[in-house]
C-alpha cells in the first residue's frame, strides 16, 4: 500500500490497542485492534467491546501509542464496515480471529451473526495530525466507589529525637 505513511504503518503493526475519536460520539475511547491488509480492524458489538458511533461514521481519528505509553501518531481514517458475505471478510476476519486471545473456534462465525467488524484505513492524502502540547488528561469522573484513604498504620509514635 503505497499511500500509507510509514510511521502510521509501523506504529499500527505493533499496536494492540488504539484510541478512537469518532465525530459526535463523545470523548475518545480505547479499543482492541489489529493491523491487517493495510488497515486497522476493530470488532464491536454484543459480547465484544463497545465502539460508539464507529459503524455509522465515515471517518475517525486514530491515536497510537508506543511501548512506553507515549503517543506516537494521530491520523485520520476512513471507516468501512465489512460485510460477512464479502471477499474482505473471508480474507481478513479469520486472521483477526487468530490474533484474538481466548477467542474460541467459532469466533468468526459469532462475529458474522451479531457483531460489526470495522476497517479503518488511513485517508488518502490526509496529513498526520499534530500532537497536542498538553497531556489531554481528563479529571476522574465522580464515583461513589471512591473514598478518602485511611492513614497508614504505625506501630509506635516517634517522639523527639534522643541524644
């Protein structure tokens, strides 16, 4: 595939997860993915990961990170839903199922009946998106599961230093 930026291809080949930003779907979210046939493949649906708005969208921003956890590249992808009766499905989905841990023997058949396999291909001529200056870290959402931590246990009190 001559049009794929070498940085995108190299980072995607090594990536097991990607951050997706889908227009109109809210904040970015993390998905399990695999690079096959010059595209990033993502499975979503019942019994699989959620990918809000991905199947209905024509584009998405994909962010890949390196082994150290830092962001490497962000690029614009065109989104296509693979048809279970299509040629691309029969070529790519068995390979994708083979990369899935704990998938089982009938994984591709289960995906064909109830899930969506999306193919994210780097958009032709789209430049790599610039990396932001800030961390883009979001504050944690309020939750009833949080509590103030207890003070650490101390066996004894240390009073003034002895001479």
